C-alpha cells in the first residue's frame, strides 16, 4: 500500500523538525524515532513500534514465500488503520512544534 511509505516520511519529518537532521535509511529512522519519542507519554507501544512492525509486514508481502508468507486481509486492514493513526499522530506532534 502507498500508505506504508507515508509512515516513514512522517517519522522523517518529525526527526527533521526536532533535530534539524535528515535521516534516510529505514533503520536510521526507526532508531532516531525511538530515541526521540522514548519518554513521550502520548505515544503508546503500538505507535512506538509501528515503524518496525510495518516494515516487517512489507517485507513479508514483498519477499517472503512459503508457509507464513500470507498477509491476511484483516492484518492488512489493521496495518492500514495503524498507518493512518501513526501519520495523524505525527502530524499533531509537528503542529505542536
């Protein structure tokens, strides 16, 4: 889904706004995002872990074959909902800056 890259871009925007730095790799974005939001009580564990979880889901959908490689419609729908919530939360955080 095109929504999954948006979650990465949202996190990159937050990182850029808070640090003035551009982080380009997915691993770098995940690491820096976690560092920046570690103590933020407005983010629950699902939101904090969303970047990694969505990347794993994308990897399954793009590259995995065999047992365990299917992404159910329910799992995909949940990921899309979580992506929307994640991007909306980041937008709120950016507006608060």
